[in-house]
C-alpha cells in the first residue's frame, strides 16, 4: 500500500476515534459533574463539530458510514438538549449511549493501530 494512502487511512480512523470520543465526553457532561467541569460544553461541541465537518467531507462518498455518524450525532444532540431542559431521563439515556460509544472508540482505536502496522 502506498504511504500516502496508508497515512490517509490512519488520519481518517484517528479522526473518527476523536469524533466518537468527543461525542462520549459530551454525553458524560450530562451525568458526570467532574467531566462537565473540565471543559465548557460549548468548547466541547465546537471541537466535535470541527471534527465532524472534516469527516463529512472525507466520507462524502461513503453514505453508510456518513449516515451512521450523523445518526449518532443527532441522538447525542437530542440527549444534550433534553438534559439542558432538566429532563431527568436524559442522564440514563446518556449513560446507555455512552456505553455503545465506548465500544466504537475501542474498535476505532484498534483500527488505527492496525493501519499503523501496515
């Protein structure tokens, strides 16, 4: 595999790992006061959106991955909105979705490691 293709794969996988990590952190702000105090939500969402925008450009042709990313993004935003309005059930939803995102983060991290070894 040419080095430039390898580097592109690594960058995309690393950016996706970062994207899911930001989503997970955003969810944790709903139920974990310590995480919420570490970074203002608007800063976290700014980083998330910057990463998301970059990935959407790269994944423009891959509609399956792009749609999956967007679905999770909108679900996180829905939960954050509910939490900001005082909805007590939002914390439980955030924890459940956070568990799923943790699995994605682990898988993406493994993918980065595999790509680096190519």
